[in-house]
C-alpha cells in the first residue's frame, strides 16, 4: 500500500509543532539564565532538592512547550500559515535559548 | 573486574542511551532524505517502521535526559559532609576544587545540563511532524526544512551533552554504591 492520502492537510499543525518547540527551548533558556542570576528564582525553581533548580527549569519548560503546542495546534489546525515567518522566528528563539544556556553568555549578560 | 552501581548507571546513561541516540541520527536523516527530498515511494509498512524508528529515537532522548537529570546528576552534585577532604565521591566538588578543572563544571556541566533538553523536545517535534505528514512532507518545503533543522539541532545538542558528559566522567567519574563483580580475574601475567 503506497503512502498517499487524499485527506486535505495544511502546514498549520506542522508550523505549530515547530514554533512550540522553539518556545519551549526559549523558556528553558530564560529560566536557566534567571535561575543563575537570581538566588530567589533559583530557590523557587528547586522543585526536587537532589536535582536542584534544574528540576524546575526543565519541568516549567516542558509545561510551557506542551501548552504552546496545544494552543497553537488548535489555532492553526486547518490554516495555511507563513512558514517562512514561523521558521525565522523559531530560529531566533532557538539561538537566544542556546545563548542563554551557554555559561559564558550567561556570565556576560550578568556582568560577571 | 568490578563496577559500582553508580558507574553502571552512568555508563548506561552515556554509552547506552546517549551513544545509541547519536548513532540513531543517521537513520533519521536518511528517513527524511528518502521520504521528503528524494521522493522515494514508501509502502504503508515501511512508513510504519520509519515512524516507529523516529518515536524510538525521541523516547531514547527522553530517557537519556531524565536519567541524567534525576539519577546521575544528583550523585554528581551531592555536597560532601563537613570534614570530608577526599572528594572522590563528590565529582562536582572535586572539579571545582582546582582552577585547572573547574571549567569542566562551570562551562561543561552547566551547559550540558540545560542544552541536552533541546534534543528530546526537537526529536518529539520531528517525529510528530513526520508521522502527521508522511509522504506529503515534501510538498511543504518550508516545513520540511524546519524538520531537518530540528533534527540537526537535536544532533548538535546531543553531541554537546555527550562530549561534555564523557569529559566530565573522565576527570571526575560518578562512582559509589554497591559493587557489581563482572568477572573474577585468574591473575594472568
């Protein structure tokens, strides 16, 4: 059986998946930076003591990612969206996320 | 020949889940190339196998980061009790005790513990999109390119995590717990 289907499909659900992943990654980066910069935020992110603030950073990032995925998927379920805009926005979010998790950048932003 | 439980779990995390994951990326790139770029016709069964492969890769990434963050990392970052001066069982403290090795923690572990999570998120997105669009992914070039970029991102973050994981375990291995005897030596030569 060949893998062809006559069901109509748009790029919306795929775009939602891509952008949600970037939003999840950005959340992780922002929380990692905030936790590193502010002891009070680090303490608040310490959901499970043996793992420390990393537990809160990753749990929150996963929650935001899944929520963003759910909401964007509902919104773009049957839509055709501007994939170029989605891709470049996602690239920007991933680059910022990567920079915020990179310790030398973290230190630079905090003036250390 | 023996190994401690913590050694064994760390090996499973890095050389088991992590290394198999890294090897698995080649198959994922091939799936994308064949399906979305070359336009090879796939049967339903072949598509199911490919989907299962991508799901397996995403699951492997989740197991790797969860085992790393919630099993190995607590052993790594455990604080030594007051009065302890031998830090062999406290890898983070061992690394940060010397300016020659502190960078492995300050840069290596601090980066690895966060950026590794990009891999399961990106791989889950890749699997979801490929499964949803199947053979029609090639008809959406923008989305197809995004999937390739997500897969590349997952590969890079896994590579960074794997490299620093190996180096950290070289300079300050996670050890301890009950010992497992793998083989008894006969005392050759």
